[in-house]
C-alpha cells in the first residue's frame, strides 16, 4: 500500500466533505433570499432549507451506482473524479446567482450528482490500492478524512459567513 497516496486521497476527501457542510451556515444566502416573504415565514424557510439539503443526497441514490458502473467499465477513476470536482465547483459557483428557488433546487441536485462521483471515486481509488489484508485500515484512514471534513465544514462556513457580513 502506498501510504502517501492514501493520505492524499483522505485529504482530498476531507476537502470534498467541506463542501457538504460548508453551506449550512450560509443557507440564507443560498435559499433564504428567494423566499417570497423574505424569510418571515419560519415554516416555509425550514422546508426550503431542508429540501436544499435533501436534494443533494437524493442525487446520491441513483448516481452512486451509475458512476461506479461507468468507472468499472472504463477501468479508470481519475477522469470521473476530476469531472466530479469540476462539476461540483461550477454548481457551487452558480447557485448564489440563480434567480429562483426551482433553479437552485435543480442546481443542488446536479451538484449532488457530481459530489457522489467524487466520493465514489475517492473511495474506490483507496480500495483499488489497498491490499486484501489492509482494506479495513485503508478505509479507516479514508473515513477519518471524510469525518474531519464533515466536522470542520459547518464551523468554517459560519466563520466565512460572519466575515462576509
């Protein structure tokens, strides 16, 4: 097993997971601005924010299988990883500029499609390089990167949100 490559994959996964929780503190910027009453209706605001988060994960259900099957068929992981990173970055860039909630929801679903490509490819790459007797340890290191990214994203998002006003 190539430890530096595993650490690199875990670090990339950590940064990929930042994007999962980073917007939590900034949901008003993503979706609250589009509410008809400016966010005065708390129940509507909760629903809109919940759907924003859920649509990301809804994309995982079919596309985890699709990306996995495509990468297995081609025998390549990096092109799918790079496509996922690029697509996810583009979606995060355009979401704050979209003019209505339905476009935001569509973009969030598409972002989830790309996000699961990143997660699937990183995990598969880690398993591809792990010898049979070290897969558990490999996934442990890899999962640590995932958890650190999830745990750090929301607080970092809060700091960014506070600094941006």
